[in-house]
C-alpha cells in the first residue's frame, strides 16, 4: 500500500515503535508544509492511505477529487479540516479516535509568531530556513517566514515556529550568517499578543480569545450586557 504522512515537521513518526508495522508498505513522509492545491495533488497522486497530523493540512473536495487512488484518511482526534461529505461521496474512509458524540472543533496548535529585525535582507536563505537548518541540538525550521520590509539598518521578518529551544530563532539566523538585532513575540497559538504587553506584565484573556483558543464558537453578548474588561497587570511592582 502507498502511504503518505504529511506535516511531520521534526520527522518523528519514523522514530515511533509503531512505525515498524508499516515495514511492508511504501511510505513517504513529508517534513515540510504546503497549502498549494496543485502541489498537494502531485504529492498525493498515487496515495492510497493518507496520515494527517493535527489540522495542519486541509483536505477539501477540490483535492479529494484529484486523488482517485485514495481509500483511507487516518486522523487522530478532530477533523474540521477534512471534507467528510466528499470522502463519503468518493468512498474514502476517515478513521479517527474521536468519540462519536464529541464535537469536532479544532484547537490551536501552540505556535509562536514573531517579528525579527536583522541587519540585512536574506532572500536566498529563506528557503533554507523554512526547509530546515541543522543546529548542534538537531534540525530546526520555521513553519512560515516572510519578508516584512524595513528601512535603514534593520530589515524585518515575520516568522512562526512550533517549538522553543534555547535561543533557537537567533541560532537559526546565525547559521545562515545573520545576526538578530531584535525579536518581538506577537502571537501565541491563535492569540495575538498586544503591543502594550511588555516584559514583566500579564493580562487575562478575553472571552473571545479563550473561545478561539479552545476552538469554541465566539461568545454571544446580550443586548445591554457589558463585555468583561481585560486589564494589564505587572508581575513585579514598579520601582
């Protein structure tokens, strides 16, 4: 059987004991990510069984219609990213350990969103940083990396990364010969971090952000009801 595993960013599936059960099959593991429909259709052209990790890749009807050999999608937990109706129409089995009476809501994958200032532009290194850079403690890569412009000394980049090893972001840029002069965390999971939230401060999440993080519908504010005020607090008092 031709089996394809998508979005295994750190190539961990092959290290699991259960992977040995696939020894008799033709298994392809993709460690990068793409949202491009044509690229996905090409990668999965001969796939008979598709293994998905979390909700990283959407599987819409437009993609399923281009995969005539696909017979099984294996997905742990929720499946809001899979067009189950199209799977039923095409005879593709969706296998999940999600209980039948449980809601299929996506939760946020814990991902840091950052804005980085560097001393020069690196268009030629962007592909390498997204594909993977070998560091002394293993391979590391950005989930996304885009040019955010800039003038003068600093040039800005917007990145997302799903882990946080010691000085990982700075070490990745140093590996391609670039020094990070400033790093600003702007998002954690689906939660945007406000610019007024400085070091040594914390704030409660709004009801809307809490629902978004949990994959729940947004809260309904009744007429005349005031939204809960979200205040910023200091971890330590000012000196």
